[in-house]
């Protein structure tokens, strides 16, 4: 038996949808409440879609080719593509108040390593590579040129898996 979080009724577990990541493996509200919530959400999405349709109808006469071209140019520039991930790395480093943070430029990291992956030693594609932290931020590494190296995305992901396995083995 379980109490629904929305209606407050005590019901058998079969009246709750399965949800793997919860302690008891069931959703916190019953199927009827879940269905009603889904219906409210779909109506809300429908309202948003209708507002978008009305806005597009009002602004249909605008020539948006210049806007689209400017967006394409901005998105195709690797510097702009990398900036959001770089900002995210800086944000994570700032969360650890005691860590040193340096503005690390991807191009400089690649040129310092002469275009080679810091993990496997093979040449790296200059348009698609990861800036790898030699000592991960999660293990106290700093965000600086001294602690970064270019890496193939696959090499960096494999290294992450090994770091996670090492963390799991620490008593």
C-alpha cells in the first residue's frame, strides 16, 4: 500500500506506475492523478504551440534570411561552439572555492601539445577534440594550462570511466 502524493488516498502498489529510480520502484502519485497531470501538461504545451503559431502569423512578412544566415555563421564558428562548454567547466571549477581558475583557450591547448592527444599520442582533429583535465576537477585538479591537454573524445570518455572506477574502489 502507498499514499498518493496528489490526492492523499492510500492505494495498492499496482495503482502506481513503475519508476525504477525510486526506493519502492513506483511513482509518487497514482495512475489517475498521473494521467490528469499529463493531460494538464499537454494542454499547456498546446497553448504554447498556439501562441507560437499566432506570433509566426503576425510576423510572417519579416525577411528572416539575414537572421538565419547570421545564426548559421555564429553556430559554425568553433570558438562559439566551445564557449558554452568552456563556461560550464569554469562554473564547475568556481563551485570548488579553493581551486585556481585560469581562462584556458582550446586553440592554445592544442598548439602546446603540437596537435597530439595527451592520452594516446595520436594526432587530434582540430575541429573535434576535448580539453581534458589531467587531474579531474572532481579530484581537486585545477582549471589551468598546466592541468589540461587535448584528447580525442573517445579517449577522454574512456579515461572518465577509469577515473570513476578508481573512485568506486576508494574505501
